[in-house]
């Protein structure tokens, strides 16, 4: 039996605390991070390289979680990854949208030197798991293989999209 009230057990079971408070002044976020022992991850709603740089330089996060569809695309997320690497901060891209977003974030995670992980929606999201004509992306035992297909590896199934959106 796992006793969740035992802080040593909780520490062993929790990878990080994601966004313990809403994004706000970096000084406040940094103070919160200093006061807890579990790593802090976030803030996928940040949209700029300069914003992520401020979070990293300010000591507000242990893990940055940009999302290609919110944070300026693949190129900008690769730049964020470079800043994270320079500061020894892990990067784990966020993804909760569609298979196109998943593919873009997977490419970023694969290119990042301080990651290799990606956050994935495990809900039954048809835009994530059902609209790729090739069904190239699937989650199995916590692993998503990168397909050997051109571009991002996604070919939208327009018929399925029409079914979902009507």
C-alpha cells in the first residue's frame, strides 16, 4: 500500500509539479520554485522565446514546456530548447491539440538535447488520434515512434475531419 501522506513516497512518485500557480511575475514563480523540493514544469501558455528565457534565467522552472502551436512554431521552440540547454533546464513540449501539433512537437522533442519526452493528451481526442489518414502516430507503452514519412508525417483524413466537425 502506498501512503500518499508520506513525503518521501510522494517525492518518488511525482516527476514534477506543473504550473503550481498561474503564470505571473517571474520573481513570484521563482520564489515558489525555491520553496518546494519537487521540480516545477511549465508554462505552455508562454508564447515567446523572450518569455521562456525570462522564466529560465529567473529560476522559475526546472522543465520548460513550450507548445509549437502557441510558442511560435517549430523554429521558435528549437530556439527555446537552445536556451534551456544553455541553462541545463529540461524541455518537454506540451501537446493537447491535434495530430499535426503532436507531430510538430514530437519533431521538436526529438531535436532537443535536453528532453526526449513529450506531454500527450491521453483523452479520447479524435483530432489527436483519428484524423491522420496514415495512422502514423500511436501511443504504445508510453512511447510514440516517429514515422518515416515526408514532412511532419501527417496526412489529414478530410472525410474523418468532416465527420467530426459536422
